[in-house]
């Protein structure tokens, strides 16, 4: 899932964040991270999931949640 020229929410919901430069609608960063963690636990390659996260803080949260659920 990548951003489009219109700035679609990166979680894949199709919504558009209200503020220029925003990547997610409120709370949708958490939704995206949870989905990626679920995908990895179901067999997706971790590196591919991690590549979808564009900030260090999102990657850190992904790591924390992955350890919690593993």
C-alpha cells in the first residue's frame, strides 16, 4: 500500500487524510500496523511488511506489537 497523488490513507481504506502531508486518517496508522503484524504471523515475509512503514516510529511500534503477539 502506497500513497497516491491524492494522498490516500496508507492503511488502504481509501479515505483521504485531512491535513496536507498526513499519511493516515486518525487511528489508521494503528490499523495498518495491526494488519501488517497479523500478515507476518500468518506467514508474510517480515521485511516486506516492514517496507510499507515509512517512519522509524511506525517500525518501532510494529516491532513492539510483533513481539507482544508472537
